[in-house]
């Protein structure tokens, strides 16, 4: 990706994150829900098990999942934030490609 493309994508992402466009806000929220709703368990906890696993890692993660509400909330917030970033970036690419196609047609 060239620098001009990155700058344009960054501008689109900033605009999407600003929240001023209600239609875009609703589309992004809908897409986030489509990603998160089918998930049965938070994949962040599964990732934590695989990161430099020790003898007690699985037990520690199971404890966090079952009994540590703060860890559960942070895990949910982190997952939501990452999915939101992904969805916004995907939407930015859609907008960028549409603009590029439109300019090419003109």
C-alpha cells in the first residue's frame, strides 16, 4: 500500500470513528453484532492459553472465565474494541474502493 492510500484510509477511518453519520454508525454496529453474536466463548481467553503456556495456564484461565468478573469484562471490552476496529477498517476499504472505482469510471 502506498502512503497516499494509507492517508486516505486513515481519513476515512477517522470519519467513521467520529460517529457523525448515523447510517454508517448503524451499519458498523450491525456488522459488529454479526461477528460477535455467534461467538459462544471469548476467543481472547483461548489466545491467552496459547501465549507461553505454563503448567497452570489452563487452570488460571478457567478461574478467570468462571470467577473473575473484572477479567471477563475486560475480555469482552477488548474483543468488542478489536472487532469494532476490524469492521471500521473493512468499511473504510469498501468506501475507498468505491471512490476509486467511481473516479476511474469518470
